[in-house]
């Protein structure tokens, strides 16, 4: 794309269309932008548009589009094409900082994010002048520009808070400190002086406080990994914690950040910070007791309490909190007031339930007063558990007494009491098990019976919804501490609360049930059994699906996860209900496919579909047709509309359905087969794993049909293999596909391609020899090396054919492969099936390939046998060469871009050899016996002269078990 007015006008028109609410206008415009983003100058056109357009909406749209473009394409992935040309990269880096600083704040933020994305990849090695260019802008005196630099630096350096320690990271931070620390500190001091100069100018102070907050954030990031403490700034920091103003705003944000910094310094740099600590504690204490209950102070109060929590956990600050009066004062003036359920919390509970749930259930409540107060309780209990428990017990009893006097008026007292008990009792917690370690001074069972069960037993599920939610949460988080009989007592009550009108209440009920259903008993079976659930099964399923119809919960991920977990627990018990439920699930899938917006909900929806299929078809495989009849119309619509978020899921479910078929492959699947080989489908990385799985299912169920009626598609199938093995990220997927081709396709249909396949393998191996590649490639070659067709029905080509193919590619290639790859690398093969395949292949090479006995390859016979015995007896070699950096396929997380593995669509590990070889060690003994019978004396001679003593001892054990001997 050339840089001209015509292209700018075209881009402007399509940008405007992407903002159109009409999907028929918006989607084609989005598709057009996707189609042109690979062109050179595209990002430069976007930057020109956001700089020069007269329409502010288009400028912002261009800025957002540019940032997202950078986010998707800037990283260079090995073995994949560079999506942004080198000239464009150079131009972007040369202009973006100036453009960012000269833009309005709304655009500045987008470009700042883009700079940080580029910086994560290119700074410092490929963008050495970035810091220098930013630092020089401090001299401008224009705080619009200075704040732009600070905002960019913050987005660039905040990753230091989360990175693992490494020499490379410390070298980068040292470079940043050498260039940035001194100018940043000078700017901090100068800005404080300006605050004093303009103390009466509110507008000036707003800008200056913004700068100071950003500088404080930078101090936090730069101090996180290494010590960068400047004594002269602490007095200034303390000064700002003592300032006050009637209106909470930027000053409160600054104070909050200073509290954050002080907590970091107290945790990480005791010695340097110790002289300042008492003054900080005093200043922050005064700040806490003077702050009001208004929402505007929440972040400040939360960070201030977190500072006290971090200090009280440190052994050498213990003396500051030892006095009983101090503990009482903290409990009375800080903890209890900040655990109260305020009007703002009540509003969020009723009107913004999604945010309330996110904060309360998912642990994103780190900035709330309650969470900070809870952390302070835990911190104090570390050294003062007895006194703190005694103090709070009095408060809890008092609050419960007030509630008992007038529940309608005083229900918030009980809410605070439950939260206090929860905070006091919780010592260690995990997402999987809830509270795993509790305060022994708190009787959780007694509190459950006396105060929690009463709320759960209430006939009116809509009365006191906050207390009901509290009670449900109590069961959920203390599930590992409460006895089973009380959990079973709670289950039908939780099922009833699924009908509550409150979104928070019925969401908590669903989540609690889901967590209870995952608990394990003594034999690793589920703690709650399907038999124990039998009286409530129908009500559970009905209430769960009814809850999806309640206002605000049409795409409630907790409810859908509870549906999935209920199916998984109940198994065949749900079969009578499936005809009704599958209709509801399919209808929901059709609705959400129009505009997918809740990825977790969508994932659990597909998991529930997979469970329905698995459970029903396990009992009666012929019902698979009914599922196809229900699902295929929706799947067709998803594929035709190219709903990218759902396409990988559809392929996984189709694989599951196809694998269940017991007869030949249905025509409906064969009609789709040619489309699965289209290159465009394989361009999206998220499609690759499920597409490979689906093609494997086609090969397993219909290889003969493909060979007879779709033989012209075999080159396309092999083309997919070629594309996949060319990529480090996907080479293992290529081998999964090739393994299935070799195992299932008729020999005559692919024999003509054998040599070309191995040429591709050797080219790939030569260009990049990764451990993952060797494991896969080795696996494949030894499947090909399986015994000759005359000997066993499961074999393909035999060791003789393998040797001839290799040597026809290049003379002595067979020997080189054995010497350079098989013998040294076989120890890296992992997994019982893979090891079995490799063992059988090596056995055939050793005992059924004449070239191993009668040519120069004979010298490799004993080392190959030694390697085989090592594969049997030695631990797996999982070492990775120093220069090889990759994530091994076994350790790769299931989530990729636009792809998430469905657990309940999983495929069982397949053993292509099966029962034909139950024990490869016995096969080795029997095969060596047969070889020694054919070549008397040869085998014994090679063993006695070359095999080491330990390996020979193992081999004698194999011969003894197999009841054979060598001659």
C-alpha cells in the first residue's frame, strides 16, 4: 500500500464502517482491514491517519487499531513469516515517541501502550536510543509531554514487578537505572518544588500530582528487583502522606501509591528503610483514622492497611504491635470499621453484581477495604493469634447480639461478624480446596450450625440476600474443614438457592455446588457420590438451567461450570434428561454464537456438550446420530459465519462424534473433508490442534474411503504435514498426523510418497534439531520401521524397506541416522506408548535387517542394543541443551491464541501396536533367540565382546523370563 491520499481516504471509510452497529456493515469492514494489514506501509498509514485526520473519532479509532495491530504482529515468531516489514518497523520506532507526546491524551495512552509492547520485544537491544529520547523530554518543562513520557515508562517498566530474576533482566534494569534513575529523581524533586510554588493553583496541582503519582509508580517498579533507594525522597514521601484536602482525588491517589511504595520498601529493604519506618507508621496510622467511609478513599485506605499488614508480619517490627492497647486500637479503629458492609457495597451487590462477584470470588478484591483488613488480621495473627482472637471474639458476639435484637434493621452486623470469623479462621487457602489451614481457636463447625445453617434453611430464598450469599460463601471456602455430613446437609439447600432472584446469591450457590462436586474422598473418588445426589438430581438440573433464564445470568459462567461439573459427577444418571437438556444447550450455543463475549461461559458450554455426548454414547453408541442431528445445523452456521472463537471448539466436538462411530465414515463428514485441507484454515494457529485431531479421526474411521473416493486429496493431506513440520511451534502436530496416515492409510495409496516424506524430515532435522522434534520424528520413523507385513498384521513396511529408503536418499544415510540420532537420543523418548513403539522398531532393526549383520552397519548393532536396554532400564533423559529454548509439548499449557483444549473431548492415548506386543523386553529376547538360531555364534560373540556388563545382565534377565537362550 502506497502512502497517498487515496489509501488514506479508503482507510478512513473502512474505519468508520467498523464503528457501525449493523453487523452486516461492520464485519466486512473488519475483514477488509484484516486482509490489508499484511501490506507494507499499512501501519504507517494508520499513524498518518491518527496524526492528520480532522475527525477525532477516526483519530482515536486509528490509534486503537494501530495498538492492536502492534499487539498481534510485532513479535517475530521463529519459523513464521515476519508480519511487519523491516522498513515499517524502523519508521515506527523513529516516529512513535514524538507522535505520542504531541497527541491528545486519549491517543497518547494508546500509543504509549504500543510503545511498551514494542519495548518488551525490542528494548534495549533493538531500540537502544528509546530511553535517551524519553529522558531528553524531561527538559521540555511541558507537563503534558513529561506525563506522556512517565506514562510510557511506567507501562514499559511495570513488568519488572512480575519477571523472574535473571542476569539478562538485571542487566536491563541496570541500563535503565544508569540512564533513567538520576533524571527521574531530579524530576521528582523539581516537581515537589513546583507543588509548593503553585500551592494555591488547583489546576496546576492536578497536573503535578499526576506526575508525582507516575514517578512513585516508577520508583516502585525500579525497586522491585534491585535496590534503588534514594534517602532524600523519603522525607518528601512522608510529607505527602500528611497533606490533606477536602476533596479526595489526585492527592489520594498519590498517597495510595506512596503507601504501596512504603510497603515494598518495608518488605524488601529492611535495613535501608528502618530509620524511616516509625515515622511512616505514624503518618499512615493518622491517615487511616482520619479517612472517612466514602468510596473515594477506598484505594488509599486499602493501601494504607496493606502497609500495616506487611509491617506487622516482619519479625523485627513485631515490637511495634506487642502492646495490648495497640492491638485493641488497631482492631477497633482500623479493622472493624473497614469490614462493615457499606451502602456502596450494597449498591454493587444489587446493581453491579458481575463486578461484585469478580472482586469477591475471583480474588480481584485486592484494592478493597475488606480484603486489606482481612490481610491485616492474618498478619497480626502470625505473632499474636491468641490476643487477636480474644479481641475479635468479643466483637463477633456483640455484632451477633445486635443482629438478634432486630434482624431486619441490623442484618449488616451479622454480615460483618461472618466476615470477621472468616478472616480470623483463614490461615492458608487454595482455589482448589478452599481454606486448607484454619485457626484452631475458632470453632468453625459450631459457628456453621448456630449461625450459617439458619440462613441456608430459611424458606424464603430472597430474604436477606447478602446474608444468604455470606452463608453460601462460608460453606464454599470452609468446605475442606467442615465434616461431610454437614456438606451433604448443605447440598439441597444450595440447590434451592439457585432459584434466588439475587444474581450474587444464585451465582454463589452454583459456584459452591461446583466446588463441592470436585472434592475428593479417601479413595480419590468424589467426596459426594451420584447415589447421594440421586434424591436431588432432577431439582439440581432443573434449577441450574432455570438460573440461566434469570435476569443478568443468561451467560453466567459459574452456572454453566456447575452444569458441566454436575454432568461429570452424575454420569449415566443424567441420560434420561439428555434429550431435553441437549436442546437447551444447543439453543444457548446458537444464541451466544451471534456475538461471543464470555469466553469462560462458552468453554464450559462446549464442555457440557462433550459430556452429554460421551455419557449418552457410552451407554448407547447409536445415539451419536441424534447428537449430530441436533448440533450440525448450529455448527454449519458457525463455520459459514467464521465465528473464530468457536471454530476450534466445533472441530473438537466433531472429532469426538466421529470417533464414536463404529461403522464406516458417514457421507456428511466426507462432504466436509476437502474443505478441511484449505490452506486458509491452517493459517490460524488456534485451528491447528483441533484440525489435526479431526483429520486423525477421519483417518481412523475412513482411511479406505479416502483412498478410494478422495485419493486426489492425499497430496493435500501430505501438504498439511509439510506445513506443520516446517514450524517449531507445530511440528509435533505434523507427526501426530503422519502417524495416523501411516497407521491407517492403505500402503499402496501412500507408498509413492515415502521417499519425499523422509527427505522433508531430514531437511527439517538439519535446519533445527529440537528435543521435541526428535521425540516426534523418532517416533514416526520407528513406526515405519515396524516388522514386515508377512510377520504381523499391524506392521507396514519393515526394517529392510526403511534401510533401503534411507540409503536411496543419500548413501550410508541409514547408518548416520542410527549413529547420530537414534542411539544418542532414544533416552529422550517419554511416555509408555512412545517407548513401546520405539522399542519394537529398534528390535526389528536389530533382528530383521540383514544390513545390520553383514555390512559396515554391523559396528552399530551392539551400541543400538545398548541404547535399547537403556531405554528399558535407565531413567528418561529430560535434559535440554543450553542453546535450545522451547516449551516441551508435554508441558505446554492448553491455552493458545483462540484455542482451548476441551477436557471432556480428550482423546485416549492410542497404542498402534496394541496387544500384539505386550512386553517389548520379551519380544527382544524372542527375536534375538530367532536371530541367533539363524546365525549361530554371531550374536553371542557380539554380546560378549561389546555389550557392557550391566546391560548384559539385564539382557540375561529378559531371556530367562522369556524361557529362551542364545546359540
